[in-house]
C-alpha cells in the first residue's frame, strides 16, 4: 500500500524542465579588465525562464541584450530571459549574452569559469544548472 501511494504521489508531480547547455565559453580578459561576456546555447524541454546567474569569478552576473536602435548598437540589462520549449536560445556576441562584472581576477585562455544558472518554471519553481565554461581568447567569436 505504501509503495502504491508513493508511486501515485510521484506520478502527480509535474515533470521538471530539463535545460541543456551547449558550447559554453567566456571571453578572456586583459590585465585590469573588470568585465567580460559569457556565451552558450540554452535549450529547455519545457517553457522556463532564466531568472538569475552567479559565478565565483565575478561579483555580479547579468543577462544582457545587444540590439540595434536608431542605427546604433545598444546593450541593455534584461531582468530575465524566456527559454521556449524545444527552441534553442543562443547567447552570442552581438545578441543575448551574460555579463560578468566586478571580476575577481583576470581570465586567461584555458581557464574554466563556473556559472550557476537559475531557472524558473511557470509555477515559480526554481532550479539551477551548473556550467563549467572554458575561457577562450579575446578574438574568439565561436
């Protein structure tokens, strides 16, 4: 009876969205540089929202978007980033990306940067995805 009840409870739980990360990388910095970008492709099995990011390499990590406005490329911070079900969302130079601000130390080619992505589903249930992103040279445009 206990086993049957446990199975029924498990079946009633909503399936958690699975977010996969592909091709993550962080742009290398030069001495005294306090900010850089992180890039990757995010794909979710269900509609979710990227609501926060943190990293031990930076004091703050923000989601940003580069967009043409009045013939001028502008960057703005986004409070969150929707991840539609089954549709890859590319974080790349010149578009959506993560800004690592207040860097703790320079990041050089070959280093690894840990990033924790905070994901929220439609029911406001939060989960995290941990990424180890390799650092690539300044001129990397993947």
